[in-house]
C-alpha cells in the first residue's frame, strides 16, 4: 500500500491560519512537510495571533509568516524568509481569499476590485514570487470554487475571480511543465468554515437540496484533496480542476 510521505518538502499556504487554508496546512504537515502558514498582516494583529497559534499547535516544522498577497514586495520577503528557514520551497497552495457579496447592480467598484485583487491577482502574485525559487518537480494547487462554474447570485466579483483562477491554472501548468512543476486547482462547494457559515440559514437550506450527498464539506476533505495533488500520487495530473462539491452541479 502506497502512503504519502512529504518529508523534506516545504509547503507555503496563503491564508493558512484558518479554514480551508489551515486544513491544507495540517494535511501537508501530517505527511511530513515543513509548512508556512501565510497570513494577511492586519493592523490589529489578530490574523498573526491566529496563524502563530495554529503553527504552534502543528509543531516545530510549521511557521507563520505575514504577507499581503496583493503586494509582490511583501510576498518576496515571505519567500526569502521561507527559503532561509527551510532551505527551499516545493509546494504552493494559493488559498487566500475574501468575500464581498452584493448584487451586480448594487456592487461598488471597490467591492469588485477588492475581490479581484485578492482572489485572482493574489494568486498570480504568489505564483510568480514562488516560481522563482520553487524546486523542480514541485506542485502548485490553487483554490477555486464551485461559484466559478455556477455563478451564484451576488457573486459577480467572486465568481469572476475564481473562474480566472481556473484559467490561470491551465496557463501555469503549461508554462511550468518544462520543470515538471504541476499546477492544478481544487473547486470546493460550500465548506463548514467561518466563511461558509456566514451564509444565511435559509440560503444554506436551499443549497443543501442541490447536493446529492446531502451535506456541506468539512475543511479536512478539501485539505486531503490538496494533499493528494501535492503528492507523487498525482504525478501525471496537471492543468486540471478537481470539483469537490458533493455532487452539486447547476
């Protein structure tokens, strides 16, 4: 029986302090990888405390590092700190994301731009920064969304950004293939995270009627798929989007 052993590998997870990001970091850490839990450096320092606490709970192969994914300069500093700490980078999980839901007619330009800048441009920025140092035979996994293909009401910004992530995944898979760096995406449905639980209860009830498995995903179920994509078990898989949604299709 084959097992996943990532001993000696180093993974960076953007938005890694909580939710899906932490589930991905936990799965990678449990397989032996060194893990960087990236967090957005908010002025109050709350995100840093959360990420540092999560890294401490994981163990001595985990560290929390700040960087706003909208800032190439901050990402370069985070990458340099990661290489200094662990000697290199093998895996990138682009997970950082925000919601600014509002109907198309009422959505402000700022609400549109904030989501595009973080959820799409942030993936480009982090991928570009880490592509400079990621070792051959590495893996990038981008967190997309069911919204990219269903286009939920009130998510013109979010759905567009996540659809862009799917397209960017395909492009990067071609451009990085010469170094055998595989690039794939995972598109979750609704997940039982703080973000998922912010959906109004009435809406959640309607959503459940669309899911053949009859429940929302647990964060670890997304983390396990990311672990598979980061491992040698997915050695011939690139440019793909795996839909992890309990069978939910519009």
